[in-house]
C-alpha cells in the first residue's frame, strides 16, 4: 500500500489555493492526501465485495487485483480528486476566520 501522495502539479491546484500562499497549498495537499487514502480504502473494500460476490477467495485468480485500489486512488487524485479535499480546506478556512 502506498503511504505517500504522488507529487501534485502546482498548476493543478485550484487558483485560489495557489494564490493563498504556501500554508494554503500545504493544507490542500494534506486534505488531498486524506482524500486519496479514503478513495484507496473504498476501492479496497469494493474489491473484497466483488470477490465475495463472484465466489472467489480473497487473493484469487488475478495476481494484479491487489494493485487496483492504489491505481484507482492515484488516478482519481491525479484527476483532481473527488472534491472532498476542496471542501475540507474550505471548512478549515471558514473555521479559522470565525
């Protein structure tokens, strides 16, 4: 299992996050790392559910299926994520300004 966030292209960060400075970028990247881990865990559970539904034993016939959760989580993150990271940063910013 990957325990790191693949490098995030700074140009892929939302414009307001880039403009807000290094602290905002760090918060966004931390939120994106959390989102990636959540996506990984959901994909892992999905793989287990699909194995049970198909009657396969865990770690069944496909030697590459354990790679699916990481590949899916990395692809979703590279495409900008699910939107959760953005909401987390917005909530953190709203809470800090109150």
